[in-house]
């Protein structure tokens, strides 16, 4: 099983290539959709990594990709850090199990 990165910047792509992960750059919604479709058609790719910024800019595309495919889609932060709130993990647990920490 291979991983494939879809990034919006060259720095993240270069770093992941050093780790052995191939990928491509998407600068628009149509490029993102095209790369996702190409990755989903490749049966050797089991995990698609995408920058968190795509979820902010194109939430309908990334949510559909996460829900409707056999391939695992994972959001990763880029070199500028994560776009998540500082209490992301705590609020995620609160929502998931209903226990306030």
C-alpha cells in the first residue's frame, strides 16, 4: 500500500518526498478534484494525505472524499502549522464520548 500527497505548496511536497511519499501540487478546486480522482483510481494507493488548508477552502470536496471512498484520506498540517484550535484534542474527545475533561 502506498501513500500519496496532495499539497498546496512545494515545501510540504519536498519534505514528504524525502520520506518516500510521492505526490502532486493542487492550486485550485478542479486540480484537487482531479488529483483525488486519480489517487482513488490507483488501487496501489491506500492513504491520501492532503493539507488541512484544503478542508478550509474546499470542505465539500474533502468531506466527500473522506466519506465516499475506500481510500483513507488524512489531513496533515503544512509548514505553517496546524489550522486547528489549541484545544482540538480535548474538544474532539468531548464530542466523541460525551465526557467533559
